[in-house]
C-alpha cells in the first residue's frame, strides 16, 4: 500500500476542519423561515403584500415577434389579436422584366411562417414541429390595405423620439382601412410544408405558416405598373404610397392564435417571363411541346418597417371588478397575471412590523446582518380557478418596475444560454406540475435581491410579475398611461417586459391574503445568523 500522499491529505483535511470550526464560531445555521405564516417566535414573519392591476394600452411597435388570431382563455375570455404591418421594398427602384419578354404576374402570396423546427429523413422528406401555436379551432383572417400612415418619429417631441403605437389603437386603424384584399376562412395551423405550384414553370416549397393569396390585379397596378415611378424610387416614398396591410382576426368559436417573426414574414410577387436564351437557330428556347420556356422570378415586400399588434379583450365582469377593488395596502386574496394588453401583479417585500416591536422588518433584518443563503417567492396556482393543462403559462417573470430592468438574480443565472423554455430557470423557475399535469406553483429565486436589501442597503422597490412568452427577452415596452404603485420608492409603473406583451396566456395565483393559508404567497428564507 502506498502511503506517500497520506500526510498531505491529512493536512488538507485538518485545514478544512479548522475552517469549518471557525465558521461555526461566527454563524449558526437556522431552519427555513416562511414569510406570511403566523409564528409565535420573534423575528420569523415578514410582510409580503401583492395586488394586481389592469395594464390598459401598451406599446406594441418594436416587438421581436407578433401574434395573430383568436385565443379563448378559460379564465380571461376571448382575445382577438390583429396585426398592422408596414410594407418595405426589398430593393428600392426595382426593375421587372421588359415588355419584350412577355412578363406575367402569376401569383401574389402573403406568408407568415410559424416558429418551427425541422428534420429531414433519408428520403429527403422534411418534417416540421410547430411552436407558439395556441388553440386549434378555426379562425377567420381578413386582409385589408391600410390607409393609416405609420410614422417613425413623434411630432410631440419635435420628431426626436420614436413614435409609440399602442395595443388599444385598433379602432383608429380600423377606421382607416382601404380595400378588402382577401379573406381566409376556417384557418387552422398545419405542420405541413407548403407547395406553390406554377404549372409548366416551377414549384416552390415554403415552411409551414399562414398563406393567403392576394389579388394579382391589385399588385399589378400597385407595384408592377409603377416601375421607374417616384413611388418606388425609395422606401420613404413607398411607405407613404402603400401604407401597409391590416390583418383582422375573428372566430365564432374558440379560434386559434399563433406567434410569428416579422423577419421571415413577407408578401411575394411571383412573375414569369420568356427566356432570353436562344437555340442554335437563333430562336428562344422551347420545351418538348414547342412552347417558349418561361422562367419564374419573384420580388418581396417585407415587414421590416413599423409593425403593431392591437387587441380586443373580453374580460369577465368578475375579474374586472376584482381588479378595480384591488387592495394595494393589505394585498389581495387572489392574484391575476396575463400577457398581452394584460394584467400585472405588484409585490412589496418587508413592508411592515409583523412582530409588533416598533421596528420595520427590513431595518430589523439589517441590524441582524443575516447571511442570506437562499430566498424564494412561492406562487401557488389557484387550481379552483384555473383549468390547468396546456392553457397554463410555463413561465412567469419578475422585474424591477422602478428602473425597468431585470433583477440582480437574472444576471448570475447559469442557465441563461439555454433554449427559451429552459432559460433562466434557476431564477425564474418553470411551472411545477402535479401528476395530472396541472400547475401547482412557480418558484422565483431572489437570493441576490434580498441579500442586497439586507446587507447592502439597497432600495426596497416594488417588484412586478407577469406571464412571459420568452424570459430571454429583456427589453421593455411603455404603457400608454402610468399605473400608480403603493410604494414611494417606485411611485408608478411605466413599462413592462416586451416578452409579456407577446404572450397570450394567463393564470391565477393565491395572494398573501388567500383563505388557503398553506398556499398563501410565501417568501422563503434560508439564512445563517452571526453569533454576536
């Protein structure tokens, strides 16, 4: 048996034991303490107050993705998501085939691809798996030319600030509609690849998405016939000439909604023309039937200008009444959160004097100088009010409404680079489900935030909580009207995370005054207390 390394290892072990003993002299480990439970021992309960507010109009231009369709939430009712898109020339001053080549505008299609992943088998067959599709009942889509000019800058700021467009401006846009260009009734998303067949010319394959044929005559006059004219010289002229498309959704039943990226969305003009290639006799080349070969070409109008989502919501009266009577001082029994033109929950930590000793809870904790090992907010789903299953949002997001940013815990999360649904799960935990796949609770880790409050005298701001479609997106969108907040350090809520606007989903949570004491909103602290 070799013993040459025994003494060094014993030395290391001795150092570890000494270090551990030294720590024990300074700190004593305590059990978990749950905020908002009624303990009789001192210094173990601290105030958590939470209440919900309706957002109203919210800025929807400049989003990373948009939604279109009808979504019928079991709790929040039906929402219709419409889309206004400003068209942009893919290349300015385009040139189409000259008359001598017998050009024909064959087909014009609007294509909004779904988010999807694909795989190709050994037979070269591509299969798509769709993402961000909500509901499967038929939806009707109408496409109008828009006469509303979307400007880049705000005249009220002397054209120095970006113009903001809000989710409640639907009536304004709809009162400025031009010609109805097309309708697609009973539309249901499909994972099938799309084939565009141009007989005797070509076949084009497109990824799954909403495909609507637009009138050829309209675009012949609007685009092709304008070749060389001022309206196509540059995009500034073009955006005023052709002001965009308005896509309106409706459904008699539940409908469906999908989320899409405007980076891949476009209107494509497919046109054919005779080949210029000549045979040995100096004639245009022909096919086997003796017809002059026609070649297919295309020109795109992109949605890379200004895009806006507008929503029509039909909230049940019970929810609007509950929100109107929300108690920002004591908190609420029930908390509502919802995406889109939705609902936000405001959370205040350590706001009271629960042990009635005349010292504010946060100030008392600062005097104790606890080392915070872990701090978690536990939000229990109110399963009596939520249908459960696929209607429940997988992610929720907490944010700093004073500075319109993420919390400190977000920046140190080691899962930040994971795929969207699994990103930032150490800080913003995914929905925990029971054996029936119904949501039980969300756990939000706030260790750094709470530690900074106690040990670094950080400002005790309110926190905002909303549903999120993708917690990796951390930019914010403005509210049309500020919401008052019962915290002098914050005063008002002015922005919310953009990812919350994109999400169509919502859920209901137990608040800090829930009648179910076991499921009341909890701040869970694991800490080490110094021995003085």
